[in-house]
């Protein structure tokens, strides 16, 4: 059964770049849209259709709808189909396509409009949830949840066994971009922002809402601020320009706020560890403005055997190793990330890093 939505999303969805393709729900089967192509892209089950879909339910017409350029934008138009055209669950005859919008064809097939940025968002979610076909539906449902949260229609809830704040910050960057503020509200501590940890932390909710205007406030379910009710009231105001993300380790607690995006444990993704290390290494090189970073087989094996307890663990390990490669030593790498050499060496030693010469500094031995 195909999922459905109940509301048409507003134009406030921040991913607004050009739609470049349509993709079948919960799959990688995509149909490119060429802006310089004349005429229309017909959608239906007929072999002659530019976008030919398979519909076991037989609810999609042979020529069900078409996509065409109108006023410089892609629009989808119903061709008088028997079972109708739906946009985000609402029946329509014609609509402008925006990134992430879900196109229902007669209740039998769902296509998703995608752009360069929305494809990057889905790829990021697939990295968090899993690349297997069994998790493809969960990835698309997560994209939908993020669209709702980014338009401030709902609280975005992440649920998993480990620290999810770095993943919340990554989703913030993929949707609202790094230029907008991301603020963690934690009544127990404040933090200093560094290259490694660019997250600002405040201790009360209303301050978080104020400082995150136009961006994201992130909450721990375990450490909710004492002014949670005023925070939620401020979030619900029509003029609010802030989205809200809640991180929880307990699914039952998370469901009190919204249906969560569940991040599976890495123990269930052992076959994907190599790809995860590759992708986080590439991301680390990008963050440090390196052309590329190549980890040695010994370093990759070390991450697998001693570090890979969670996605944030892999992210931290690849970023720290990339900084050491770039700077030439553990002390210079620590300085590049804005952390102390002692903290870097302690982390390496506690995780049984094999290159023991990095621990030989007099400052480290004195401790």
C-alpha cells in the first residue's frame, strides 16, 4: 500500500532549486527531465510514454498525465485520467513541481520530484538509515517528515541508540544550509563552537528559539529545558521562523511528539561499514577544504574494529584522521580542529590507535 499525505505543503520548503527528475517511490528508478527538450514528458503505462511506469493495481491510465515547461518551471498536468492525479495526497488537475513533492497517479503509483539539493538530502538520509532495498521506504518517509518539519508543520523526531545531535545538524545543513543557525538546547551545559563541533549550545528554550531564528532548535528528550512549554508556544506561533528537532533514545517517548525517524544500530549494517567510512572520509575532506583524503588500510581497519559504534563515531574518526593527514601531526591536527592536543592523544589512545608514535610527545607523557 502506498503512503499518503493529508496536507499540501506550503511554499516555505527551503529546498527550491530546479526539479531535474522524477523518481519512483522507495526506489532508485528515476526519469530525468530535460529543460531544453520541446514538447511534454507523458506519464503512463503505455510503452510510448517518456515516463513509463509499472502499475500492478491497474489504476494508472496508459497516458495518465504529462510534465511540461510552463513559465520556466516544470508542471504536471492530468490528461483526463479515470483515477486522478494527486499532489501530496490532494487531488488536482495541474500543479507546479517543487523538490520533494509527491505525485500520486490514481492511487497506484507514486513519483517524487527531485532536484540536486533534494537528491543530496535523500542520499544523506540513506546513509543514516541504510542503503538496502528493505529500507528504501523508510528513507522516503523520512524525507517527507523533514519537509513537514522544515515548513514548521511538525516537530522532527530522531530516535536511535547513540548521540543523534550530529545527525540532526547534518540534516539541518542539507535542508536549511550551514548559513542558518543550528542551536542545541541543553540545560546541563554550554559548549564552545569549533571546526569539529560547530554546534552552539544554550541552556534554556526561549533563548534557543531567539538565537535559532530562521534555523533549527535541537532538543534532547532526556534533558528537556524547564521552559519547554513556552518554547513550544513560541514554536507554534504563525510568525515563527524556526524548526524544531527532538533526539531520543526511546521510541515510545519519541512518539509522544511525532512519528520518529529511526536510525538503526550499526550492528545491523556491518556490510555497509566500508561505504560509510568512504562517505564520511569524503565529507571530512570537504569540511577541511582538502582536495581528497585517503585513509590507509590500517586506519580503515582501526575504524571498523575500534571506533564504529555509531555514525557520529565514524564521522569524528574520519574528521580527526583527515585533520592529522592535512596538518602532518596529531598536535597540528588537533589545532586545526580547535581541540587540545591532549584531547586528541587521549582519544587515540583510548581507542587503541595503532600508530603509537603519536603518543610520544613530552606533554602527553607528563599527564
